[in-house]
C-alpha cells in the first residue's frame, strides 16, 4: 500500500491520492485485500465524478474503465 500511495491518481495524474480498495468480486460488507488498492485523487475517489460518487456503472460510462482496468494500470506503474 505504501508504494501505491506514492503514485499519482491513476485516472488524472493528480496528487495527493487516497487509496481505494478494489471491490470487484467482494461481498457488500467485505473489503478487498490491501494489495488490491488504487491511487485515486479525492475527486476520482469520493467526488461527484469518482468511483463512490458515480458508482461502478456510472464511472465506467464516463471513463470507459472499471476497477480492474485501473488495477492493471496501477500494477503496470509499479513495475
């Protein structure tokens, strides 16, 4: 998580970031493993145009990327 926290936002490149736990395949009350996190600026995390603001479907409709796409981009940035 520390390495991911040092990356810029995976959507827009802004800093600072908040860590978003990938929820793909998780139950409603479950949190993903700490290795499955995304660096998102506050707007793309909790804002009106973010994952929590738009929801998964709305976020995908706007950006044409889902959590797994963003995770792949994050892992690539860490490589």
